C-alpha cells in the first residue's frame, strides 16, 4: 500500500514522500518563507502529484498558513500542476489555501 507521509528527517525543508514498503516513489518539498509556503521540488510520477501537493497544502492550512507559491521554472512541472488544478491561467500562487480546497473540484481537502 502506498503511503504519503511527511519526511521529518529533512530538517531543511518541509517534505512529503510517497512510499511503498519503505521505498520512496516520489517527493514534494519546499520552504516556508514568511506567510507563504514555496514549493521548489516535485519529483514523482503524475500519479502522485495530487496527493503530494495536497498533503503539504493541508499541513500549511492546519498551521494557519494561507498562501502557497510554485517556484518551478520547468514548464513541464507547471503543466503538470495545471492539469491537476493547482495552477490557473499561469498563476503560480494560491492566495488562500482554505478557499482553494473549498472551490477546487479536482482536489478536495484531506
């Protein structure tokens, strides 16, 4: 069974991993900068994008962080995020995470 769990051993970034039987299948990570979580790593198959990004957004929402930004220069990464509904009209940020979960039909809060 695949699990999506926070990698608490990474003390430099907030990171979630998708893993099965101890083998990491993908990861998503970033840093908290002021009042905004900045995604800067997404290394996974398309299958895990939604769960990994949503896990971090949910954690930020639980801790009262309202904003998120995707700092990927790779157009392929942005296209993946757009296909899952995280990026709209080339906007690379979410201004209100709780509102995002409430309004996004592709992705619902955990």
